């Protein structure tokens, strides 16, 4: 047996290191490039009108995306109201009550599949359920589509976060005579509060940038959202429409909308980061 | 098993039916004193799935006495006391068979109200586990849960519980700080305060001082001494000196069975069983 040469070992080590460093640089470079383009081209669209005025036809000066901004906020908020509680309680079932149940395995499995389902399929599904049946697009349908995307995300993080709470805490609560539901809501939730909040925030951040499900449900509109029972303006579909249009002023608006969404998601992610770090 | 008949009759009528079974119970060779039985365990078997962890445990715990449970790791000490408040039911696949009578009421019966049972049988765990709340709320939580209580009385009772657990002087200025900010020993005394605030009848202590320093341990031992005036205490411990110091009775567990049970002096000075002697003299375990 001949000993392996040191030279070979070193060169392989160098190669692996070089490839992984290069890969990470490529990844970061693309990200920086995208961010740079969005900021560079989007910042010019930001002005008072952008945030306060309704859109104007191409070529007409002024106008903004106030309706789409409001629409995105309202649809996302409604989706959060529907999706987070359902996801939260599904997570509670998986982590706390489903232990003795045969149902928890299938629930977890389906939830994983749902998490990996392309969002456009959710969009088409809600289109068939809530748009075709009432024969018009609506902000509600959009909120429901986003909520469906949120449920498995929230359920999964909730389960993980609740599993991090030590059983000794559950035991001491139960040993004091605290009923099971109260142990979960009063004590386990309190212990996992930051994790649950973080998970919900990340789910909101994730859906606030979704386009495909809204394209089939909320569609888009140049008017104020009103009661959401008609096509509802929103930023992502606006980006889709405006960016594809031949008008430079609309394209400019699309850049502005892109920047705004990016900033929103960044803000939510930073909030989540901050919460998690404070946790220790 | 020595148990004064007249006591058992007037206090726990249903115990009368157990007289016959007493023959099968572990022999206690001393103390026919006037102690009332608080918890009476008969032929308790315990299973983790298919694995049997306790075998025919039979023992009587006397009211207002400290009973220490000693034995090597994994011999079933904790498993045994975790049946008294049915806390094991949190987990899948764990089940207990046999009879545990608390003042004559069958703890393991499906009719037993768990919340009521756990109010009567408090528990302190090895790892201090304060709730994620303020020091005050940690103690007040159980009180509010079990009693309708006004704000002033609540404050009084919290203070009383903290005084009885010898923690008041250290925390009276920071009742609104999170309980988790306290040191390990203080946290454990907070847990004791939390448990005694609701006025239980029995206090189960599962190695309460194994995770804390000697000074805090000494405080907790003093506390046990003081608490037995009001409560029946069951103390699981790895520390034989501790058992000898604080307990009135001692049960020696080995491989899920109760090898010997008796007055603590007797167990430590002239154990009847060879296994007990070997363990106490440090020949194994």
C-alpha cells in the first residue's frame, strides 16, 4: 500500500473550497444585481402621487398606485386573518393533541404536499371554487388563495416551535391542574410566542409577493378596492400588467411597485429576524 | 403492613376492604404509631408500551410524613410517583394498572376528575420549570385557576406561599420580573411556592434538588421539614444522605419493585433485605 499523496489531498481540498466560494459569490452577486436594478430603477417612481393617487391611462402625467398598495395590504391582511389562525391550530393539533391520533401523520403529509404545491395551482383551484361560481373576480377570492398558501407554512412552523417547548413545562402546568387546552394556550403559547410570531410574519412575507394566485382571483383594477367583492387592485398583478405594457410611464410604475414590495418583504423578514434574536 | 384498624375505619372506610390484600404487601417491620394512611397503593404495574417498568408495587404513605423513595437510576422511582397524579397520561403508550387510593378514592379510575386530583396532589420536578410569566403570576396562576379570589386576597396568598417556600425575602422587590430570571435554586423554590399556593394535600417531589447547588439544596431540605406539617410529602431522591436527613419513611426500589419499605432509621441502620444493604452501603447503584 502506498500512502496517498499529500499533493492530491491538498488540491482536492482547494478545489472544493474554490467551487463552494465561487457558488456563494454567484448567488450573492445575482441577488445584489437584482436589488440594485430594483432600487436604481424603482426609486425614481417614488413620489407623493405614487402613494396617494389612482393610476392614470398611459401617457397621462401624474397618477399612482394607491389603490394597488391598499389592495395588497387589505388582501394580505385578510389572508392573514384567515390563514394564520387555521395554520396555528393545525400546528397545535400536530404538536399537542395529535400525538394519540392516527390523523396526525396524514395531516402532516398533506400539509407538506400543500407547501410544495405551485401557487398557480392554488390560484386555479380558488378560481374554480370562488370565481367561476360567483362569475366575477374578487379580492376575497385572492385573500382565500393566499390564506391557503399560508396555512401549511404556519402549521409547520407552529409545530416546530411548539416542539421546542420542553415537555417539563407542559408537565408542570398539567401537574398544577391546568386543563390541557389552557396549558397550550396560556403557557406553551407564551413560551413559544416569539417563534410563532416569527413564523406568521415569514408566512405573510412569503404570500405578499405572490402573483399567480391573485391573477386568477383578485385580478386587478384601476379603482379603489371598496369591499373586495369585485376585481381588486394589487401590486403584484400590477407589476405583471405594467411591466408587460409598451408604455414607459407604466414600466416606471412597475419598477416602483417592485421596489415597494421588496422593501415590504425585507421589513417583515427583518422583524422576524429581530424577534428570533431577541429570543435567546 | 402496620395500620391501626380504628384509624382506617373512621377515616377511610373503603380501605377496610383492603385488609386481606395487606398480606401481599411489602412488610413494614416497625411503627405501629397513630399515623393515618394518605395514599395506599396496591399491585401497581406500569407499562411503557410493551415494556413493564413497575411490578406489583404495594405501599402505604402516611399523612404528614415525608416518604423518601430511593434506588438506582432507572429503577422506577419517578415512574412510580408519576402515577399518583396521572401525569404520565400526557404521553402515548404509557399505562398504569392496579389501585392507587387517595383518601380512599381510586386515582386511576376513569371517573377521577384529573383537575381536582392534581389540585390535591401537587408536584415538583427535577428541572425547575417556572411558567413564562412574572414571579407573581407564576404563583397566582394556579390560585386563580382553582379559586374565585379577590385581588387583595390573591396578593396575600401569593405572599404567604412565597414566604412558606422561603423565597419571599429574595423576590419581594421584583415580583413583576419574569420567573425565568431567577437562579436555579430560586426557580425551584418558586415552583414549590406555585405548588403549595393551591393548598394541595400531597406534594410529590421528583429529585427536586438534583439540578441545583448545595446551598439551595439545604434550603429546600429545611423547607421539606417545615412543609410536612401541612402536607404529605413523597420525595424521590438519588441522594441517600438527603433521604436519611429529611424523611420519616423510606422505600427502596429496585428494577421496578419495592424491595423494602420502613422507617427511615430502620432502613438505614438495619435493613432487612440484602439488596437494600448493598445499595445503602454503596456496593452498587
